[in-house]
C-alpha cells in the first residue's frame, strides 16, 4: 500500500489544523551560525551553502575542518514546516513510534545515522516494515558523516529515493511506500588519513592520487551524479579562531532562505504544480520554461556540457542549481554568472568521480 491514507475521511487541511493544536513550539532554534569562526573560508561559497538548502551537498575537507559543525547548524536556518509538511512528517514519526509525549514539532527533521547503519536501518524494514532514516528525514536533512565508511550497497540504496522522493519497503506479507523527500548533506575526508589536501604532505600508503582514488572509489558514479554541490572545506587555523565570529547569525540567513523558498513556491503554484515546493523538485519537463538561460548562458552551458560530458541528469541538475542562484540574487532570468557558478560546483564533483 502507499503510505498516506487518512482514516475517517479527513481532508489534508482539516487534519493539519487538528494536528497543529498539539504542536510543540520551540523558543530556540538550536545551535546557530553566530559563534562560528569561518577563517579563510570563501564567504560567497559559505552563503551559497547556507542558502542552497534544497540541493544535495557533499563537503570534503581535512579532519577538524568543521564539516560536521556546519551540518549541525543547518536546522537553525531551515524554515518551519508548513501545515501540509507537518502532517507528512508527523505521520511518518507516528508509524515509527517517535512522537514524544504525543506532541508534534514544526522543526524540520535532522537525522544523522552512524556509518555502520544497515540498509534496513537507512531505507526501512523489519517485521512490520517501519520507515528508515531516509523517511524520518522527509522534508528535512539527512546528514551522512564519513560517507565512504558506509557500506557501498547501503549508499547505492539511496539512488532511487534521491531521484523520485520515495522508497518502497517490500516484505513477504505486505509492501509499503514511504515518502523520502530529503536534502542529503554528506561529509568526508579526502583520503583515509585525511591530509591529502595539505601542502607538501606525503602519504605513507603511497602516491596521494592513488590513496584518494582508492578511498573515494567507495562512492559510486551514479550516486555522485545525484549530488548537486561539492564544497571543499579548508581547515581553520589557530589564527582564524582568534578572529571575531561572523556578524551574520541564523536569523538573517534564515530570512534569505525563506524569501528564496517563497519565490519558488509561488512560481510552481502559478505553473499548476502545487506539489513542487523547490527548484530541486522541479521536473525536467518544466525546466525549459522556468530555467531558460540568456544567450550567453546558453552558450556557456552548451560548451560545458560537451567539455564535462554531462549526463542528462547532470545537465538538469545544473539548471536547477542555477535557477536557485538566480532566485537568491532576485534575478528573473538565469545569467552566465549563475550558470558559471553552478558548473563550478559540478566540475568539482566531476573531479572526484575521475579520481575514483
């Protein structure tokens, strides 16, 4: 059966209103961005990372660079759940038995399973086919730290949910389809020892390119092709820690995130696609209209597609990222600069795949 059938014939709106009566409000948003020392980190990349919260991201950096810290602060800039989203998330949590004290929360899910998690723990399973981590992260964030340390078969089980936003759990007695529309945030070291990016470093295992290639080969090409952004996170030095923290906090960044999301919601509602909430969810059939670049951008994209040998999926993901970048700039049309930045993230992802 497909998950999401409401008993009693209640409509989505009525049910959501009934559930909202028991929503637990939070006076804080958890760990915020204000105390973070960014050091030499490129601030344009940082702001893009903070705002492109609807696209899948892979962070690569040395141990202690702050990858897990950045991921832990994402909930502080995520907008609260809408009534419809609250209903979806609450139903999944109810099936999994994870509603605390019968009260709901408007905070988006943030799940961070250990790298020893099994396929059933991640995608769902058990005797009663309960939802797994990817469904519990629906409408929120799934953070996979130490990505290459996960079982390769477990990682490849994410490929279908990343594409269509749902996962089917089949058992001998029944088959259940759970929603799994989440944002994947992954973090990894460049190699097993973690110091491959350090200038002048000599790996004891042999050539650095071989060490990094062997380590990153645990991530399959099809899975890497589904990751929109690959961000290098440089290490923060002791001198960087002495600098004052960032002047911009979670509230300011969250306001920009909410504004970008409102633009996207209005766009797809006008296009007759109310079920599409963000550019990352936009079907390829509508990208030609909503993400059509200008003449210079079209030429850049055409040349880059040939040079980088983009797959059809990669081509469409570049357009989605460029559309989000244009929304953040308040631009109606996708320009050459938006496409160049989107392609730069894709180029880094291609480098990782080639090294593997």
